[in-house]
């Protein structure tokens, strides 16, 4: 089983959307995959994803976002094979936390947009202070990146046919 954790700042916009899209797309993969999402901050612990993100997920992809926000914890570095950060700041915070509490962890930490077919920016923008178009842009980015991430996982974890 491959275990993936998606991480943003508050765990109410980008990371639950990334997880929701990943859940939908990974059901078509032959891989056994589990997933979760978390935030690097404790701002929104216990809250549902942002209402605008839940609406976007429902309207665009028939994705139900029912996750309750949580903060990344020490055990995540033992539990998950991949931790996928939404931006460079959270990536750096995750690395710092890992190096401080669990240097021996073999978890692979990556940026979500490292899987983006539209090269350039490595940041999934935070739509929290934006409008509907910002949430739609994030949805489109995460859809694209997750398709490529799942392809990456299949190439890494499925036996190659020769």
C-alpha cells in the first residue's frame, strides 16, 4: 500500500482539494493507495474545508470534501511514503520539522507542482483571500498535477512490462 499525505498551511483549501481529486483519480489506478491531508499550522484544526472549496469540488468534479483539518504530526513521517507540499514555504516547514523530530524517516517530500505539465511556477497559489476564479485555478492545477502524480506512482511502483 502506498500512503500519500497532501499538506498546505491551514488544511482547509489546497490540501483537502488535492486529496479529494487524488481520491477520485486514484480509484482508476491498479495501485493500492491511501491518502490524507494536513496543514503545517494549527489555525483551523477540526474545521471542514473552506466552503468555497467544497462548492468548487462538488460543482466541477463531484468530489465531496468532508475532511476535518489537522496539523502534521511526528507520526506522519513514519506512516506516509510521500508528503506532497502545496508551496515552497510549506515544503521548507515540512523539511525543517522532519529534520528536527524524525531525521531517519524515509518519507519522500515533494512539491505538488513538480508534477505539473505546465512548467514554470512551483507554487499552488493559496485561494483563501481570493474569489471564485482563484479557487477554479487551484482546482485545475491540482487536477493536472494529480493526474501526473498518479502516473509517476504507477511508473515507480508497478512492475514494468518488457
